[in-house]
C-alpha cells in the first residue's frame, strides 16, 4: 500500500509541510509514503480544459502519475480565513477519476490558533464530488501547530495525545485502503457497464 501526502500551504517551509513530514515518518502500516508540497510545483490555474494539464513546463503529468500509484491520500491544508487554501482546491479540481476514484483520504487541517474546523467542513462539502476521493470519517485538526510535532519525542501531554491520534488515524486510513482496493479493481475493469456515464456527482 502506497501513501501520498499532499500539503496545501502556499508557502515553503510551512507548518503544513512539517505536519506532512511527521505523518510520512510515522506511516508505519504503509509500504511507502511520499510527500508533495504543492507550492513547489508549477501548476496552472484550472480552467476546466484537459489541455491545461499538458501545457509546456507543466508538472501535472508527474503529479498525476504519483496519484495513480497511490492507494491512499492525506490532504493537508492550513486554515486561511476559515477556508482551505486556493492551491489545494485548484489541485483537487485538476484530479480526475483515473487518478483518485475510490481512494480513501485523511483530511488534515493545520492552524496556529484554536480554530481549524472550517477547512475540514469545506473539503467534505465541495472538494471531492467529481474526483470521487473517499474522505474517511476521522479527520485531524492540528491546533497551535507551532507547539507540537517538533521533535522525535513528545514535549507535552497534548503533543503525546496528538501523536497517538495521528497513529490511530493512519492505521484506519490503511484499513480503508485495503477495503477499497477491490472497489478500485472493479472500477478499472469496468465491471459495472455504465460507470463511465456517471463521471460527475449530483
């Protein structure tokens, strides 16, 4: 099982990337884990046309390949004005079913203060309809992020509790990836004859 972790901060050296690296280092149930920082890639602004993905110097073909190889995803966004970041929403608009359909995703919100719930609600409501990513029931909100996940060992009771919650969430994400594998295989073989006619959610 391969895990792909996508951090959606629009800044390099972000707290979202720190969280992503911690998750990558502790995803013990997965055979392989890789991390993509979206801000380091030259992604076009999605205009609804497939040709946009193949423009010169566009990095989407490489990202699309990584998505196809993944069995599960972790989607990480900082909270910006109560929202998920534009770069992550743009990325999710570019994903199509061939890359992401019926793959489980753990949603993670990162915030410097005590909020962080709004990006999770936004992603669940309107970011997964057409790409058919399956958000797991569990999600993570990393509050006061500067104070946690900074060292190999937990520095506080809250830091330790958060690490245990991350471990549980990653374990369950792996279980969902195993359970949905047969759905993806059926989808690829097109055993359901009208699958291609229902590309878009209602």
